[in-house]
């Protein structure tokens, strides 16, 4: 039996008494038709503004209420017995948040004598009882916890194939470069113009996909010289060797990496002087003033693990680039395993962030911002295997809701195809090795 929320029932009853059954029915029907039209006409804005509220409302009163909720906690041994009355006392749901179709957050007031640890120990049992993929438990305040429930995995075990190469520069929108898919089945896009991209993930999480996907999405601009990319690959060049010809500069050892950062900063200063002389505050990408990107694989090697005196110099250069470079068309893409402030002191200067699978709960909020794990970004729960590589979370500008995404996968042949496309009919690009 469907339980009607008391507030809704009271509102409907009051409207019926005041306005009559016909008028009330017409109002409700009109609202339903209007919402249906909004959903079909602009599903993205509908799901952003209305979807979470409707999902939370529906699931609160259909999935997490009454006997079903009591039985689940009873089966998981998470109820208490009142010693005076011998009655069963069930932890009470005080709020439901449903930010996406696959993630629910239940705020639960636990019973006296219970602790968050008791629920953590029963997380696997709760997941099975709720028919969910996994359940995470977080302490909110004394006697209140949050159960973050991942209902489904929206991505198949098979990786998302590489996107089709755009053929013409006019097809590329630098404010919306396609990187993969989101949890709604839509293209996941990120802006690479006037932005700095930060990608965090443990070994095997799929960071390489987010090094190559932006390049594939910008392929015609790379070919035409409207975008130029430098790369630092301190794993002796293993990650980028197959794609080496497409990079403007490529450094695979410490000395050349430092020189590449210095040269990138010097080019920024030259660009700023040119724009100032032309009385231009912001640049427009062109062959004369290309968008310049610096991709740093294993960023921690540059910002924490190198020679201490040189690390300080590199941090100063990166801070200068990242605080001044956006308006001049200079961006940084950093890829790191350990996203702590000690490892990446310039972390807060990155404007766009992606959190792939990480090794601790605290790292999620380090990357995405305070409270993002509570809102459903369970990046520390993503398995480190091939079936989940490239899956992570982002927080889009203007939103406080994590979006689950998966980057498209490029194998070596896909990268060779990219190189052939970019270098066709062009002179060889410069490489520092």
C-alpha cells in the first residue's frame, strides 16, 4: 500500500474544501502536465532543479518508511528494545536526499546506546538488505548519522570507447570538451579554456584516460596549431611515448621538467605583454595566440618528491602560472595519486577537479570540496580494477551535487590514430627528452 505523506494529504484536503474537487484536480493535473513538459523539453535542468526533490520525496515514502524500514534494521540487528515496555525502538529517518538517480543519502537519528561504528560493521548487510551496490556510513553529529546508499552502478564493466575524432576545428568547443559519459547517459564535457584541471586517483584508477581524452577532443585544434600542449611525464616517458609527436614540448626527466615549467611561465609573460600592448584583457585562441596547456603526469613528483630547493622553485612557478595564466590562455592539467595539501600545496588553485578511485574517505573532500562524500561522492568505494577504471566524480560549476562520470578509454591504437590525425601534413613538433 502506498503511504501518502501527511503534509500532502492535508494540503489536498484543504484545497478540496476551499476550492472544490474539480478545481483542486485541475490544479494538480495542470502541475503534472507542466512538469512532464519541462522534463521532456529540458531534462537536464529538470533533473538539476526538480529531480532530486521528487526522488527524495518518492523514496522517502515508498522505500524508506514504515514496516519495510523496520524489518531491514531488525534483520541487520540494528534496533533496540525498550526495557520498560519491551517494545522495539527503530532508528528514525529524519531526512532523505537523492542527488542523483543512483545515490540516496539517509540522515538517521540512531537510538541511545547505538554508535556509528555499529552501523559501519553492518554496512555490507545493509547494502544487501536494501538491494544496493554499497552503503557508506558517516557521522554527522551526536546521535545522527548519514547512510550514503549507492543503489546502482550506471556504467557497464566494459570501458567506454574512445570518442570519434572531430574533423574540423569548427566542431570543437573548448568550453565543452567531451571526456566520456555521465551517470545519466549524456556526454560528460569539461571546459579547458581559462581553466586548470586537477585529476586525483590511485594507481589503476584510470588517470591516463583523462590525459588522452582532452587531446582527442581537441585534435583538430592541435593539428591546426590553435592549441599547443606541453607534457611532463616523469615515469621515464612510459605514459606518453606512443603519443610523443603531438606535444609541443615533452619532458621525461627532472631537469627537463623544470626547464619546461620555466619556459611555459616565460611564454605566459610574453603573451601578457602582447595582450597588454593590444589593450586586450582576454585572449581568443588562434594560430597567433594558441591555447597553451601544460599536462603534468604524477604532479606530486614536481611539487613534493623532488630536490627540496628545486621543488620550492617549481611551486612558485606553478603558482604564478595558475594565478595569472587563465586570462592569457595558459592552463595546467595535473594528475596525482596523493591529493593532500602536503603533496600538492597548489591544489586550491585548480578550478576544475575530478576524483577517481582514491584510498581514503578524507581524500574525496580534499579533491571535490567539503561535504561532497556526504552528498554521494563515494570515490573511496570504487574498486581498483579494470571494470571500474575511469569512473569518478566531478562537481560542475554552479552545483553542490557530485556527478558520477566515466572517462573514455584510449588504447595504444587509438593514440596512434590521434597522432596520425594531428601530424598529417605538419612538420615534426618539438620534444624535450
